[in-house]
C-alpha cells in the first residue's frame, strides 16, 4: 500500500479517517471505485465525505453531508450504503450517486454511520441558520432600498 493520504482543506477539521473500499452503484451492479482513506472533514460552512484513491490520488467521492440516506448494507455489518449528491467527477456539478463503503471492521462502519447522522443533524441546523441570516440580510437590503427611495422622493 502507498502512503498517499486523503488531503483536506486547511480550514477543515478531521472527524473521521479510516481505510475503506468504495463502490458506486451503476445499474444493475456495484462497480469498484477504488480504495483509500475515507475522511469526514468539517469546516465552518459544511461537513463533507471524501476519499482519494490509493496510488493514483484521484478523487473517488466528494459529497456534503446534507439530505442523504446512510445505512448498513444488507447483511454485511462491515459495509455502508449512502445516497448523496457527489462532486468528485465534475467538481462544481453535483451528481446523484449511491456509494457503498466497506470497512475492515464492523465497529468502523457503525462509527461512520453514527458520525454521518450527527453531522447531518448539525448541517440541517447550519442550513436553517444560514437561510435565516440570508433572509435577514435581504430584509436589511430591502429596508436600505426603501430608505433610498424615500430620500429621493423627498428631494423631488
């Protein structure tokens, strides 16, 4: 195995880092996408899951933890499936994707599911707060615009 590590941005903190194999569902079967260190990284804006392939360093998955579905995969206690909007292929365009991650141990799969669930709850709060802040900013701008219109009317 190479010593290539999945890198995160300088403004992110690492919440989880474990070796996993990643598969992508392409009907009617699962296709191996690679293996490497699966990371959950958190910034002030969002939390994401990413994995760079061992050896090549190519991004195998990169998706925010928001409005997704994560669960144990069928009868395998070491595997997890997750339906998400992935950015690994295009960078700026999200693609609906279903991934499966297979860990070395059952405990790692459970830990991953738990962390993703916790971060999704936090992301819902952050999105609601962000939407409220944006709404407040828009109202402030509208009030400024109204004040400017009133000043113009007074001058006329």
